[in-house]
C-alpha cells in the first residue's frame, strides 16, 4: 500500500481553524516509471480522481456510489 499524501485546502486560514485536508493515494496498479498514474482521494461525500503527474490539474469527482459502481465494473472486465 502506498503512503497517503495530505494536502491542506487553500481556503483554510493560517489560524488553524476551519481547515480541510484531503489525502491522495496512488493506485497500486500504477507503475513506478511515472506513466499511467492515478491518485484517488475518498471521503464520505465524494471520491476525487486525478493524474498524479499533474497534481494541480483537473480532477474527476464521483459520488461514493458511482465510484463503487465503477470499481465493481472495472474489476469484472478482463483484459484481452
């Protein structure tokens, strides 16, 4: 299992109040060569997915149930 990387929300103040942090973790299926890497940050409200090579770039947002449906489907598909 990969180590979680925590990031503090840019909307959080420096006073230590109202801080939001999110933990991204890299897929265990991503290679170590730096290609095809995906990071996921799950929470109770949403699951975020991004390209680990473009951390400040766009990300996808799924509801937890939609993410689970995707994971279930992906696990049922066999490679040709």
